[in-house]
C-alpha cells in the first residue's frame, strides 16, 4: 500500500546545514530498506505559494500561504509499504519528526 508522508517544519530545505542534509540522505537510504520510494521532493518556501480558488466561475488567486502558521509544508515522500505501521515507523525516522511533524496518509488509488 502507498502512503504519503507530508513534512512540516519551520525551516525549508535551503535552511539545512550540511549535517542535516546528510541526515536526510541517510533517512532515504534507510527507508529504502523497508519500503519502495515512489516519489520525494522538497518544496520551495510557503511564501512562494499561490492559492487558487474559483467562485462564480472566476479564478481568484492569493499570493502566499493560505494558513498563517510557523510550520509549513516543506516536502513529501510517497512510499509503497507493507502497511500503516511500516509507514509510521518510516515517518518516525524522518528528520522533520524531530523539529516539526510528519503527517502520514494512505494514498487513495483508483482502479
């Protein structure tokens, strides 16, 4: 089953020290022993986001993040795991779990 890990933290990938970057590489290598990584990317800072809504058939855009919070969605991974507990184990090893939080969601797959 596929699970998405959403990484929330106050800092972004560009804020990482070399040691923190190495910790992320080690995380990916370790997770790859327990699951298949389908995708994973860091995101640009939330301040670069644009929110799109459609009201009365008109597209409206708002610059910046939709929610005001110290933490921001900084990246994601999708892993094909043996189950929810395996996904939780991988999430607990993510460096973001030490300073922010990691949200785990099953991927809804349509046949």
